[in-house]
C-alpha cells in the first residue's frame, strides 16, 4: 500500500505542485494507493478537479485508489454528489 498525505488546504494556489506530487506517487504506487485527506479543511474547485483527475489517472494505470477524507471533505463530496467517484478507505467494492 502507498499513501500520500494531503495538506490542510486544497486550493488553486497549491494544486500545481500537488499535482506533480500525486503523479510522482502514482508512478511508484503499490496497490492500493491511498490519498490521506484527513487533514483537508479548505477545498475549492481546483482542488476537487485535482482529486477527480487523480482518480481517473489511477484507473487508467490500473491502480486501485482509496480516499481517506476528512469529515468536511466527505460532506462536500456528498453535497456535490461526487462521493460515488471515490472508493473510501475500508469500504468494500460493489
């Protein structure tokens, strides 16, 4: 298992550098690849786009990806009806 811990802020100002970190982590990831987003408190549209594009890139590479999200991020994904896009840590696939 490989894990990448996200910072507290997932905003457009951090996304360019974070994208490079996520892609580099995917290059050497061991399945499953876990995005640890428990510390995430602030998210904007660019941050959501980064998470979604990472899921797509992992799928394209055949790497199972799991999200361990903070309560706030989890609630945001539910409100935006995006929670189905992410395999949650500890959840079983249907």
